[in-house]
C-alpha cells in the first residue's frame, strides 16, 4: 500500500493535474468527433442525425452529475468524490468500447458524462480549498492556458487513433487517461478538506440550492440564458463532423479545421480576462450575444442571396461567431452566481446542472434539423442568442423594479 501524500504539490504540477481533470470532459467529447460517422455505420444507426446523441447524452450525464458530486465532495472529501466519479467514467468507457448496438453506446456515454462531472466539479472545490482571491485567479488563469489546448488537439488525437486502429481504441485511450489521473491524484495530491470541515450529504441541502437559484431573478435568469446560448454550441459540436468532414469535404483535415475554431474560443477567454474588469460581465456578454445575432442574420441573408457557402466562408463565419460565444460562457455563469452568497457551493452545482441540461435539450432539437445544409445551425445560433439576450433584459427589468 502506498503512503498517503502529505505535502502540497508545487504550483506547476498542481495546475497540470487540475487542468487534466477538467479537460478530460473536452477530450471525451472532441476526440470522438472524427469517429461519429464510422460508429453510426458500424452500429447500424438508421438516421445519420442520431449519431449526434453520442455527444448529447454525455452532456446530459454531465448536467445531472454536477448536482450529486458537488455536495458529495463536501461530505466525504474531495479525493474520494473524484475517485467515485472516475469509477463511473471508466465503467462507461468500457461499455462504449465493447458496444455492439447503439443503445449500449448511449448508456456508456451517459455513464461517462455522469462520472466526468465528479472531477470537473470537485477540481474547482479543491482549488478553492487551497487558494483565495488573486492567488485563486492566478491558478485559474494558468489552468485555462493548459486547458485551451485540449479542445484544439482532441479531434487530431481521435483521427490519429483511427489511422492505426478501430474507433474502439479511442475509448481505450480515454480509459488510460482516467487511470493516469487517478494514480496521479492518489500518489501526489493530499486531501484538501479536513474531516472537521465536512458537512453531511443531505437531499434537503440540494433542494435548498435549487430553491435559492429559482427564487432569484438574476440567478435563474442568467442560468437559463447561459443554457440557451450553450444549446446552439452543443448543436455545433454535435454536427461539426457531419458539416466540416462530410458536407464540406474536409476529410482528414477535419481535426485541423476544428482546432482553428477551438482556438477562437480560447482566444476569447484570454481577451475576456483582460477586459472584464473594465467593462463588466453583463456588458461584455450582452454585446457578444448581439454580435452573434447580427452575424447569424448577415450570414443567413448571404446564403439566401448567393446560395450555399463554401468551406472558407463557413469557417470565417464560425470563427467570428465562436469568438463571440467564448465571451459569453464564463460571464453568464458568473453573473448567475453573484446573488447566491452562502449557497455558492451547491449553487454552482445547480447553475451548472440546469444550464447544461437546457443546452442539451436545445442542442439536440437544433441538430435534428440538419440535412446537408448549415441553415438550421445559423438560425439556431441567431435565435438562441436573441432569446438569451432578451432574458437578460427581462432580468434587469425585474431587478430594478
């Protein structure tokens, strides 16, 4: 039996571990994108759009699981909660890897999402245990610098696996990374929540968290707005392989195309960090949503006048659009968290859960309209952004009155 670690990790190693734990979600989503068509064919999926569920159900599990693992980590400790999440995640990877039918695949992906919510949510709590104020912001900034690279590289990793082996080996790779995280955490990172600070796990506390979010106009309004704008993003993710690789003939260049778009999101996070203190979260997110509405309207009008776009035009449109969306994500959730006060812990889990579930429902609905045309996605982004910004105006009206 190995000796429990007692010395806190040096900052560079700690940042890398936390980034890998949270980035495992992005890897589990984006590494699968190049394989979606092949999986659909081999598992005999009748409707090509149904392969989008491989992405959607993982988001669903992620949304539901956040409600469980946040409070659970306050009760049993950070590391045991992460271990439990990784067990569920690894079980889901095994189930998906050996799946011989589509339903089994979806159950496996749902388990992966449920399990991944543990490392994702608890990593944030673990950071809060060790750092506060500017030091916490510094750690989060370093972590984001590492995290940004994962969505850009993940499809390339998936494509590399497909060049040499079956899509099932992508799940094997995801399992190996899960085991590496488990061992790294167990051998190097001490527990950060002492037994004296732990609280009981009680369904009443979860209900209290839901109530605290739903009775406050700002909390529930910005949570719903974040979910609505994320719905269009989920639709983009779910259809990206169909659109970029098949419709536009991107072929093996798909990982590179996706990497360019992912880096636009990353660039937005960096820019937001530099301007948010000066302009504020509400102003930036609202301006970005209006920009998405305008971009979608202009691009849709261009399609109607000039016909279907080529790959270059669509990539330019998406680059600008996703940069704007990247300015929205963190700001909307942060505004939703502002009024929750003592409910910050469970409130964060509820905000994350509700917004994720809303995004899954909308994303699956928008994606279902895809038939060799990007028009449903363009309309989806425009309508979702318009609805989201309208919600924020309504929230501000009720807040003032």
